[in-house]
């Protein structure tokens, strides 16, 4: 039995080769396929990116298929989470988090090559202002079970 030294990331990549991802379409055991891939990877002294591409090829995945699969999973998770939530339209904390989530999704669609320095500085200044406001309300863990708000913290009390 050959013993290889691989890093954690390579192990995670190889772990994707399993019966669940192959289904019943492959007659060989996943462990044999992993061994074949790692043998080749070690002999060629390949990079993690090359290993990932070989595993993707073996699993018949393309970047587009992977992105579609991920998007479907995220959409399914959002649906499941939304079903669990009891939505109160007057819950300002929930609305705040929804707005932050909306900003994150919006950032994915922004083409950074068209944003000039002045706009970047303005957005960063606005984000700093929001961050400072949120920092006022963060919670600080003070012991085993006691959590106090930022405003109650001893470092902010006048002596």
C-alpha cells in the first residue's frame, strides 16, 4: 500500500470522489479512482488546481454546471430558511439583515472595472459610517453566560 503526504485541501478535493457523487454509474470503487488520480498527481507533481480539474473531469463537472448546482442549493436553502422564519413586517432587525443580504447579492453584480476612485471613496466612507453605528450595538461576551451590550461595557463607562 502506497502512503502519500497530501495537504488538507488536496484531501478535500479527493473526498469529492465518492459513491454519492458518482451514483451507480461507475463499476469501480471510488477508493480505486481516488488512488489512480492521486498516483498520477504525485508523479506529475501537479498543483491543487490541476488536481481539482482532474476530479471535476472525472465527476463530469464544468464550472458552469458547478455554478448552476451551487445556485440551486443556495436557492433551496433560502426557501427552507424562509419557511422556518416567522416574518413580522415590523421587525426592524430582520429588515436590517435582509437589506445587508441584498447588498451582498448586489455586490456580486457590480463590475468593479467601471467604478472610479471617487465613487469607491464615497462608498467606503458611507460603509464606515454604517459600521460605526453597528459597532455601538455589538455584544461583548463577559464571562461564561453573561453578555452585555457595547454601551454597557466597562471600558465605555465614565469613572
